[in-house]
C-alpha cells in the first residue's frame, strides 16, 4: 500500500505531479552477506517482524507506511500524519529493544542493524520514491560514522538521525527523547557533507567516542607550512592543526587511537636511524652506541609492503616478549620467521573486518572480548573470555592464540603485519578476518 498523500495535482492515476513531505527510515543488516541463503531469509524475516511490531506496538499502522525492500535492508516511508516524536521515541526504542532480545540463528549469527532517519520531500514516479532527501538518508546509512559505531559497540542497533530531525524534534526533548544521548558528527560521502546525530541505545559512551573521531578538516595557517600534506586525525602534525568537526579549541595533541607506547613503536619503526642516532647522542657515543646503531637499523628494517621483518640475532638468545627469550636458529638467525617479534603488541582494542564490534586483549592469559569463533562464524555465549598468545611464532610467522569461553575453547593463528594490523586464521590456516588497532 502506498503512502497516504495529498490528492491535489494528481496526474496519471495515483502518481502525484509534485513531491510531498514524509519521514524516511532506512535499515540495513550488519554482516548479512556472510550468511548462506536460507539464513538470509531467516534474518530478513526477523527484521521485518521487528519493524512491524515496533510500528504497530507504537500505534502506527504498518500498512499505512510504504516499505521498499533493499535486499539486506528496507526503506520505510512514513506518512506525514505520523508524528515524528512517535517515530523517534516509541518506534525506534521498540525496534532497538526487539533486536537486543532476538535470538541468534543456528550458526550463531546475531541480528544487528544500522538505522538512518531523515525527513523531507519525496516524489513517487510510479516505480518508487525518489528525491534528494531519499538520497540523503542513504548517505547517512552508508556513512563511516554509522559503520564505525556498529563495529565499536557490542550493542546491536546504531542510529543516525539527520540534523533536520534533531533541530526540529530531538533537541526539544519531546516525550522520552534524550537530546544528550545524540552526539553531533559530520557525514562526508560522495557529494554530501552534512551534520548528523549519532546514538547507540544503551551505549552513550561509544557514541560520543565515535562521533568525535569523524573525518578531520585541516586548517592551514600558512600556504606552505612545515609538514604540509600530512593529515593525521587526532594529533598535532608539523604546523597543521587537525580539527574534528566542532571540536576546535580542544586539546589537539591528545592521542585517542592508540597508547603512547604504540605511537612510539610506530615512530621507531618508521625512523630507526633518527631514533638510534638520538640514543647514541644521549649515551655519549662510543663503541657501545656504534654497535647498537647497526643492530637497531637491522632490527627495524621493513619490506616495501610495510611488514617488519625479523633480523638475525646478535647473540644466542633473543627477547620476544617481556621476560621471555627464544634460542637463535642455527647460524645465528632468529628462529621466529616472519611477522613482528613481540606478541605483546596485541594488547589493546581492535576493529575487525567481520563487522562484529571491538575485539580487546588486556594481557596474556587475561580477559579478552570478541575473539571466539565457531566454524568461521562469530560465537559469543556471554560468559568471561580469556586469551593466551604464544611467545614464539610458527615457521610462517603466525602466533598461536588460544581463546577460552567455558565450556568452549578454540585455537587460532595470528600474524602481525604491523603494530596496528594483524590477520587471524583458524586452526587450519584459513583467514577469518583482519584486525586494525582501534
């Protein structure tokens, strides 16, 4: 059934000559492409049932809305007669709560959704609804901000609302709507640069963090500043100030995406000669400094692809992690082939290519999150998870990662391509996903 719309200017049957106002809601399922076809059908059934229940349970007749299927998602055109307060408050709250309580499919896959909402003018051309406002809601849905929010939270529904709706409804706090739970961010996609408001029901802290890390704008004080052309979000780089949206005036030297130690590691790998030269000067030079200059340059050498390669050991043992050593290979070569030599760099939080939220590692043998898989599919039964990583890699440079979430336990292989990137394989050597430091 189509959207109820004004009958003025009707031309060609039910197709209006002019655009008319409506609220546009778009939903997309996260990681549904990993499902086999029967499970895709089951996932879509879950989505549609939750949407219909959310609308009807809020007093909005589902049949009065137009729903346009998008494969792994849906666009819902809500008629102008339906209060936007009702949609943003009751309907979205009910939908998010429904997702949170939806059971996993047989494979362990959990329904998770990105949601975007906008209001504007749309046109029915007889084949569907078109217009710049329809385009805008899909820019929000596909934005980096919303995708990053889905990766960063363990909640199963993330929502991005246009500035039009925020200014007209949300900021006034109608009903049970909380303006404080919506975080301002900037969306940059194709030709669109626009303000939008991010919320994650039940996880305001992550919404704030993600919203503050949106694409940076470099403000140049000089046409040829030192370090020009370098654009690093969240730090201070050679004469350029990097500003996050409306975050100008905040501490621009704050390191948000990695610890200080991780930054030092990256700088050391990129500038081994400068670091070693500084060390020589501080130590006063001499034979000690010259010897370690050559050793440091060798250990920090990298391939053209950016992978750090292990260098030959200078003695019979080589430190691999705090408090551990491994014997050198015959002929003085390091027994650890390929990859980085220090598995302790896995400490911290990582985003993964499987869109299953943050994965975290707090210490060898300590708590971790998000690493448990079964038959290549994410499986989190909700109990405490611990991770242990080996101190030595195998012949292919991959470390063994043992993950326990009682009563289950599985082993994986991890290869560190750099301090901020790794690949995780199953026990048979099949790549499962890649990790990037958060």
